[in-house]
C-alpha cells in the first residue's frame, strides 16, 4: 500500500527550504524543539501492507520522526520516492494526502479553549470545501471516532483540561475522523505513565484488529513495540539496521547494536509477546 | 452543543443586530439633537431635511469609519493570536500598529507619492509599514521553530514599538509645526472624520483583506494546534500563513491610515467574543469583526460626549479600557 523506495533526506536542505514557508520550518524541527542537522535518512526502503502494524524503532535522533513525516508526505524526500498505491505522494496536495493518511504528532496543545468535539471535528477538514461547514454526517463520523477511542464521555470538555493519555486518545480520534486508510503515530506513548501507556496501546491494537486501520508508529519503547507491532523497522543513524517480523528482528544482538545495551529478550507467556529487559551498558 | 451552522447564524444575527443598533443610534448623539424618525422621514426632501443631513453627512461618516476600523483591528487581532499561537498577540503588542503608523507618517511628512493602481499613497505606506514590522516579529517567531514564548513575543513587541515610535518621533521633529499638530492627534488614534473620502480610499484594501479573512478560519483553528497537526489534517500551512500575514497587515494598515494606531481593540474584542462563542475561528472571526465595529463606535461615542464640547481622541478611551484588560490577561496567561 505505502512504499518508501531508496528515500534519503537531510535537514540542511530542509532548513534552506524553510525560508520559503513556515510549514517546512515547523515540520523539520525535532521533537523537543532542538534542531538536529545530523538527523538524516540514508537510502531507506520500507513497505507497508494494508492492515499492517509497523513499528519504527531506534534511539533518539535516529530519524524516526523524519521517516514518519516523509511517509505522510509532509515534506518530500531529497531523493527516492514515497508512493501510495503506486502513485508518488510528491504530486498530491496536502488535502488529498490528508484524506488517506492521518498523522498523530507526539504532542498537541493549543492556546485556545477548544472542546474535545471541536478538536475531533477538525479532522473533517480535508473532506470539506473552503467555505463548507460540517453537516450531520460529519458529526456522526466524529462521534464514531469518539466512541472508538473511548473518549465520548468528555466530548464537551475543554481539551486543555485533559490528562496526557486522554489528550492523546482525543488526537487519535481526530485523526480517525479524517477517515484515513493509514495512521501514522509519532511516539504515541512518550511522556505517558504506564497506566496511560496501556490505555493507548490497547486502543491502537483494537483499532488495527477490529477497525482494520493500517498503522505505522515510531517509538523508542522496546516493550511497546514488542507488544503491539507485527513488523519492525530498526533505524540507526538514518539507515535501516534490520526489518522484518517482530519475533525475528527483536533480538539481544539488534538491541545491543541500536542502544549499546545488553538486554535479555524473552517470550513472556502471560503478556503473550516478547519482552525486553535491559541488563547493562554493553 | 448546537451544530456549527446554528451557532454561526446566532452569532451573526446577534452581533449584526448590535452593529445595526450602534450604527443607527450613534449618529443621533451630538451637540444638535436629532431624531431617527425625522431622519428617515420620506415626506421631506433630503435638501430640506436638516436631521437627515446632519445624520448622513456630518455624523455617519465618522461612525462608519469607527465601524470599519474596529472591525479591521479586531479581526486582525484574532488572526494574529491564532497564527502566533499566543493569546496576547495583537497589532499593538506586536508593534504592527506602530509600523503602520510609521509608514503613514513617512508618507504624510515627506509628501511621498507612489499610488499603485488608483490606491492612494498613505494607506499603502501604512500597509507596507505594518507588513515590515510583522515580518520582523514573524521571522523571530518561526526562526525559533516552536513559536514564541509569551515573554519573548511581548519583549519583541515592546522593542519594535519603542524603536518604531522613536523613528516616528524623529520624523515628527523634522516636520514643520502645523504638520506636527495634525499628526500628534492622529497618532493618539482619533476619528475626526467629516466625509466619506478616507473611507472610500481604503475600501479596496479592506475588501481584499476581509475576502482573505473569509478563507482563514478553519486553517487558523488547525494552525493553533501546531503546524505539524495542521499540515497533517490537510492544511497548506505555508499558504495559509502567508495569506493570514498579508490580510492582517492590509486590515491593520488600512485602519491605521484612517484613524491612527487606535490601541487594544485587537486584544480586547477577540477575548470578549470568545467568552460567548467559544474558540472556533469560524465564529470568532466574524463575531470579532462585528463586535469590534460596535466596540469602537461606542468608544468613539464616549470620546465625543464624555467631556463635551471637548472631543477626546478615541485612542485614549480604548487604551483606558484595554490597559487593565491586558494586565488581567497577562496574570491569567502567566499562571
């Protein structure tokens, strides 16, 4: 469905472009607001099949967020191509892309007192004309997205009053309201406590299994990746270290190579997935 | 919650009715009392109808100018707040009004003449001034990648205002005495307007600005969540930001070229409006424009009548209301 072929990207290029528009400038910043000129991708190949749940795993600064944004067509690769069903994203308008691919940033905040429903309805933007207002059908789609994410109870509450986990679920609901075929999530559980991590994790698994939503998520949480993802792409310094089924790729060797950490990787019978226990610096 | 259609209709009807009321009532007040019934008395020809003449020729231009300026500054304020993701961003706090004032001052004092396709020099100079000032602040904001913190934004605005005001004073110092007298009143923000001329000259700019405003509400909602989120929802962020910058500068430039840098409208009005309609910019923008018009008409009415027969510059009234309001917001924002 989605295919990245020989994709490379450097930030120096993007900073040059950023002068023409603030979109690129805001897009190219690394999470946490630091600039990372070393944050590059080198000849990355990636294929996502319909219904798949792919994790992009790697240490900080390995290019995870950049890869996600390239996959979402937020900016074009310096070389190589990203294609959706065989058509290169480079030729699509933002609106066209947003009807098929939704992107959930690591954190979302706003200076205004939008309600939860307001935020979710904004997901309908790519489906509406410039002057069109949402109708009953859009409202129904938004309500379904609220249901699906278990956030229907606080649709009238102010977004800014929610907890981190609740916010993240609402933003996922807003992305679902886009009616996308593909959901990209940038470190969906970063900065959440384990209670909220499990909450978001359960939600994503259910959306993928029951809702048939194809997902690609980036994370540096090995156990989240092990619990959730069917396939993994391991990124290090902008190139793909390994890619394949989670059971095949997630090994003590790859963990050592990625993080310079000795770890035990074992099947946990009660959890029903691999677990990674870091032992010490390698 | 009512659907957006209903809420928009209610907002437009309520604020529109307030505006119509203000437009009809404000010209009735003044040194010569007139009655609305006689103004619209069809049986008397206009040439003999003194009330109608006072209403339409002597007083209405000023009221209409107040309405247009109020609407422009309030809408521009709402746009700035969303664009810079900061509730304290307004034409005044960013130094954009000062830029517009400097542009206009340059044109007035040095009798510049570069009218472009029929548009007169002063509003154009004013637009250029506001665009330059905004460009500097905006470059700062996007240069820092994550948008400006309130502190940096306000410091940048204070610095811009101080710098531009110094230039304005310098130009004033160079100018001759009579010109200085005229411009001092104008710089306080005054609506001493006795004809429709100034309004007609800026009308094309305002039409373009408000036409562009009409396309902005939803992109602004999304941009207020962050550029990432907006682009991911299908907003062409670069284009939306560009048209927001240009339209807000056009509106500010046009408004300042008629009435001077009347302060705090762009701050007070959008915040008051949000209390009633929420944060959705499809409601905030039109409501701010309509209520901004009402707000400035009322302030001007106070300026004309409070110390009659002396007429205060309306900028003094808006500043007296806006200053404390701003401080109150600041204490809330810094919490």
